[in-house]
C-alpha cells in the first residue's frame, strides 16, 4: 500500500470564499445521504482528523456506535469527544466482522490507495446496509487546482493522489461491490451511496 498523504490543504477550515462554497455543497450532500441512511452503527474508514465525523454527528442522526479508523490515528483531533471510538486499521484489512456496521463511510480515501477495488471490497464486507464513498471528480479537480495556482509542476495533481476518478470511473468501481442507490455530484466531487453486494 502506498503511503497515504493526508490533506495538504485544510478544506474544512479554509477562509477562501469559493472553497467554502464548494465545501459546503459537498458537506450538504454527504449529510443528506447520511441522514436518509439513518444508521445505528457507523464506521468511517480513513477518518483523518475526524472533521467529517464530527460534522455528521453534530448535524445528523446520532448512532449508537460511531467508529473512526485510519492508518494514522495520531492525526485524529484529541478534542473529538467520547461519542467516537478510534481504531488504527488499514482499509485493506478492517478488523471487524462481515456486516458489522449499518453504514460505512469512506470519503476522500480511494484516490490515495494503490488498489481501490480491493479497498472497496473490504469496505463493503463490513457494511450491512449502506456504503457511502466519495472521490474528487477528475479532471475537474486538477483543473481547479491549477486555476488557483496550486501544484502546477504536477499538472494540478494533489500530493498523495495516486488514482484519478472520473464520475463514470467511480460509478464503475462502485458497481462491482455495491447496488448503487444514489450518485451526487457537488462540484468537484462524486459521491455514491449503495448497498453492499453479497457474493
């Protein structure tokens, strides 16, 4: 597995008004899909600092169990609170039983991994009802980076992004492991909600 690089740009706390507008659209769509799933147990894979989990728990349904996992749990904000359990784990080897969580969330992770098919298979394995995944929409993501003068020598590629998903590409990947229920497209992301396929 490649060394996953976290966000080099803090999109949750940015003061840039355009970035805040875009991020607001992303968060509204994720919150809506989270809310209609109404989970009693949640796992977020690749939680980073835990900002998305905090937002969902604050503004959405309160599950009985909310677990955060990441390769580096040292990045999780220590003030996150006792509503969350934090577990160090690889997306390729999640230490939970088949179907243990109503909802598994994996936002802004698959673009960082060498084998997204294997990762999504493992995510779907531990979900009983729903899986929510998102990735940046390429090539728009890179174009927007270049428009703001970022990562020009890498043609707008965010450091750590080793996969580049078009909307069709993410839907194709998702369809191998999920029965897709929703596809949301807030600029510049693609967000899928699906039911895990049982082999």
